[in-house]
C-alpha cells in the first residue's frame, strides 16, 4: 500500500458576492457563468499548470436545477476551457457543498488517485432559492423525524437562543456589527480584493463590472440593529443584522499533492491536516460545527488551543457564538474571523466553504507565528463541517 500523499491548497478565488433577488447585481447572470468565470480566473492565475493535468473537477450547488444543474463540475470544466479529457461532477451538502468538494477531491489526492483537482461551489439564491421544488418525504412529518420548520434556518437559529440563555440578542447584534466593521476594514486595507475575480454585469440600466461584495453595511450601529424586525417569531432575536443575507456567488480552489505542486511549480498556501463532518438534530443545526470540530481535532491529535486562526461561517451570529462559548473562546478573540464574515460578505450556500479557505490562506501569509488554522460551518438539515489546515509559512517564532 502506498503511503498517503500530502494534500496542499494551491490557490483559491471567488466572484464578488451579490445580494440575491431582482435588485441584486447578478439577477441577469446565469449561475453556471459565475462558477465558470471563477474557474477561468483561477486557471489564469496558475499558468504553470498544464490544463490536461487536472484530474477532476468537483463543483457544489444546493439547489441543482436549471442553470445551476446539469452536472456542474463537468459542464463548468468544458465552459472554462479545460480539455474534454478532464472529468467533473456535482456535489451537494447544502451549506457545506464547496467544503465537501474540497475534502472529497483532497481524499482522492491523499489516496493517490489524483495529482491535481479543482473544487468549488456556486449558489444563485436569487434564481434558485433554497429548497425550491423540493419534495420532502411525508414520513419526516408523519413519523415526527424532523419538525416541520427544520428547513427554516432562521427558526433553527432562534432555537439556539432558547437553548442557551447566555446567547443574548445584544451579543448577537454586537457580533453582527463587528463583522461589518471588520469586513470594511479588510477592504480598506486591501485584504479581500486580491482574490476576487471581476464579473461583467448586464441589467436594465446597462452594463457594469462587479468588483466587490454587495452586502456590506459598514455604517451598522447597535441602535440601528436593536430596531430591526424579528421575522422568524414575534419578539425574537434573529434579525437581518445578525444573520447572513441571501446571496449569489461562486468560489473555486485548486488542490494538489505536495509532489505534484513541486513538479508543476504551483504555490503551497496551506497544507491539509484533517477534516470531519458530523450530524446533529436538524432543529438546532447551528451547533453542527461543535462535534465536527471535536472530531477533526481528535483525528489530528490537536486541541482547540493549538488553533491560531479561525474562519467560521457566520450563517447567524448566534451560531458562531454557540461555537465560541463551547470552546471557551471570547466573542472578540482576534483569532476569530479577523476580516469579518458572512453577516457582511453574504452566504451563497454551497460556495461559502471555499471563501473561508481563501481568507485563511491569506491570513497564514501574514501570521508565520500561527501553525494551525481551522475553517468550519454549520449545515442545513443538521450537520457541521470542519477542516484543519497547517501554515506552510510557520516559523515557530512568536510575533513581536
């Protein structure tokens, strides 16, 4: 038996994220065109890779229909100009689609079946709202396997507030405000722009170019957040200000074995250490990353104290806070989402996992004192996903 190959994260890019719906910048853009644009950008950034050396393409989407269906990995590969000899497939793990594209192709690399793979995700929530056209089996309700509102993510977030009284609305609002402020500061400092692939836009008002995320609200205040409606229940705690907005966007990454990266002159931005997925009750899906993180840490022989940077998907502020409380991490810990998160960027379901990785890879470059980082997210229908990465720039020296 051959030994397991080391898997490296070569590079990752994404489109700017747009607000879903008729007023959003991507209303007139096809979902497959978003992922193809991102893939072309990724290939152009890595010209030393002969395109025929890509062994597989995994592209995720949650609502696989219309222009977001038709075996996306294969169709997007052809549209992005990869040779017809390069295969591809589609994947779905709801919000953790792109994350699962990465872990699935990484497993193929580790096993020796692939040298190089492309993994990403796309979600056009404007054209394809979550669950549109779905037909859940009647047994779910008849046998009380899942509550009727388990697919309403806002209600699952309200339940976390119920379950953990220490997770107050004030804490969620403050977290949401800080996320907006951190994203604005990261844009101001030029941290986000290098990994964005501009997308040409067409609308009734003419042509344009998407060059930054559309959902940013840097002027957010605690007073403003306090007055927002609670759409999921009267006198609730989840609002548009402490939850991620409905979003359109695509992300894509390149993975390789360490040997192939060396042979082909590709960069090594991160090394894969371990990953894990876990299931929880769908009614409280937000706690999913807790067991998946415990599992991934155990597989790696690490503890939470070994993690120097966290990129957590902010589906809802309360969901991130439940994770931080469990692991004894402060709400304002500088290791957590230093450039903000999905409350500001947006959460285009199946593409968010790779956004977390793109940002962690950039942060690793800035933090040679950090050895391990973690990307984690909750997943609709009661799951969590966690991937632990090692910093190739690690020096072992503390930052002065």
